[in-house]
C-alpha cells in the first residue's frame, strides 16, 4: 500500500441536490441535475475560511472579558460564512434562473435544507482516494 493512494485527488466536491422529502435528484429546466461545487475540507480555500472564523473567536476571547460567550446564532452565522466562502460554482435554478454565486448567502438562508445536504456531502468527501 502506498500512502499516496490515500491522498485527495481533487480539492473540489460536487454535490447533486436532492428533493428534501423524496430524495429525488432535482433538475433544472434543461433537465440537467442541480449541482453545487465546493472546495473540499482539505483544500486551502476551505481551511482559510475555517481559520478566519476560528481567528474571530480567538480574537473575541482575548478581548479582556473573563468569560466569553458564544451564541448559537454566532455559530450558525460562522458555519454559513464558511459555506458561502467555499462555494465555487453551481448549476441551480432559483427564482427562474441560474443565479450568480454572490447570492449564495441568501439562497442558503432561504432554502435552508441545502446547507444540511452540503454539510453531509462535505463530511463524506473522503471518497477522494484512488482505487
């Protein structure tokens, strides 16, 4: 066994969106599957986004307060920030068209179930190894 066979072959993860109730693949008007492409958790882009969020919390903890409180809302916002920053591309239909990536935050907030599918796919992205 060569350890290089257990290293990522790509820094990108593409997920296909599924209907949140039926599990069926969602398709665009042109019958192509709705997909979102992300930087994988081991990529520089993903790590940079995570480091940025961690550094914010560390800075807050050094602000001189004895006890630093992190709220659930702050944690949710932090995970959303990471998700937005690691979104690379997509082929989705939203409000009748393929929106620009700059709408990622809005879409992930309004179509909340996407975030769960994405987080699950990113966690399962260990399918990166060579056969």
